[in-house]
């Protein structure tokens, strides 16, 4: 039986696709067990992070976003 992925959803202030792509690359480099993607069409500019190999540490993701000059707020914990 396959395990369900852990998912965290963040509200962000990222508006540009090129910036979102750069952020995803940096997140993947820093957190190799995570799969990240943005939904910039959503009013909350959603950052979705999934992990099949354990819990997602939201605080380090938020800190990394802040270090890059962006806001990220956890809005949904699955």
C-alpha cells in the first residue's frame, strides 16, 4: 500500500513566473525530499510542497523564503 504524501500549502507574495521557478529550484536544492510548485493564478499565490518521505518542516521553508525576500505563510496542513 502506498503512503499518502505530506503536503503543506503556503500563501506567498510571489507574482512573477521566473521568480517562482528560481524559488522552486532553490527549494529543491535545499530540501531534496520535497517537491515544490507554485499556483500564481490563485489569489494567495500558493506555494505547495509535497513530501513522500516524511514530515515537512514549514519553519525552514518560511525562513528560506524570507531570506530570498519573499513572504510565505502556512495556510493549510494536510
